């Protein structure tokens, strides 16, 4: 269960809206808060390679998530998962093709930078830098479009 789900369940009594759009907006606020915290933690320890891997693992989980209407969990969990996936999919579609490709190979196919570099005809270091720029652009895009 994600932090956003736990927070939504814990704080549901404080929700004061009356409509589904208000409820979704409230859930997006929780998600935005959690993604902001995640970004701050990442920025605070970005020089530590082990911490970068932790952030990457979390992003990999989000990229692999594929919520469907028949998924298990509460309605809140389902709505949060769908909203997270829609926001991520939209941001990924706005990335340049090379950024999408490096993120897909890294997170979906679990390729190393050396393997990705061979496929893209780049050095492992150039691939790592491309991956870093792709993550930064994705984070920026999510922020600009109000998902962080």
C-alpha cells in the first residue's frame, strides 16, 4: 500500500468535498505532496549513488504499474493508482523519444547502462547521463503539469 493510499485512508474524515471531481482533486493534492517529498529526498542525497538507485526503484515501480478496472483494493487505492498512472503516462508521452527509450530499457526491461549503451550506440557513461536527463525532464514535466 502506498503512502498516498495510507494518508488518504487516514485523513478521509477531513475530506469536505461533495463531488467526485472534488474527491479526485483532494487525492491529487495528497499525491502531489508525496511526490514533492520524494523529490526533496532525492535532491537532498543526489550525490549518493545508493540513494539514486532507491529513487529509480520507486520510479520503476510506477512505470511497471498497470492499474486496471478489475484490480483489487479499495476505491481510493484504485482511483489513486489510476490518477498516478495517467499523470505518469502523459508526462512520458511528452518526453523526447530517446528519453522514453532509455527509461523503458532501464525500468521495464531492467537493462544495465552498458546494455542500453550497446543498443543506443553510446558509452555506459553517456547512457547514464541520458538516463539522468530523462529523469530530470520527467520530474520537471510532472511538476509543471501539477502532478508533483
